[in-house]
């Protein structure tokens, strides 16, 4: 697996697509998003939060806009419950922009 690399100052658009057992786009009952930063700290969001850092863009499709502030490996996880009980995970690497 190749880990994508981005620069500090970039915004990552982290997207999850949830489907039901038939493979059709479906909204989970609850959605959570967690991201662990390279320094060991984490951020967590729930779609039920008001206001939410998770944006619904279409049925079953959700997005978090994450501003990258520190270099290193970032690991994230989406989880949905209900008919769309799915877990998606991913990672990306942030590097210092030496030209800046």
C-alpha cells in the first residue's frame, strides 16, 4: 500500500461511502470519525454533533475537511452503525514544505 503525501498547510478531504448489504448507498444510524496525529493526539467527530465537522454530501457519502498542521503519519477511521455498519480506515503522510 502506498501512503499519500501532502504538505503542511494542505487541507485533506477525507471521504467515506457507506452502503447497505445490497451494495446500495445508505446512511448509517450513527457515524464517527477519528484521526490520530503523528504526535499521538486524536480528534474525534460524530455526525450527530451540532454543528458537525462531518458533512453529508450525498446519500451514504460523508466528508471531513482536515487542515494539516504537523508533519508525519496521520491515521484515520470512519465507523457507521445500523444498516450501514461499515468501518473504513486510511492514512496519509504530511511533510514539511521546504520551499516555503
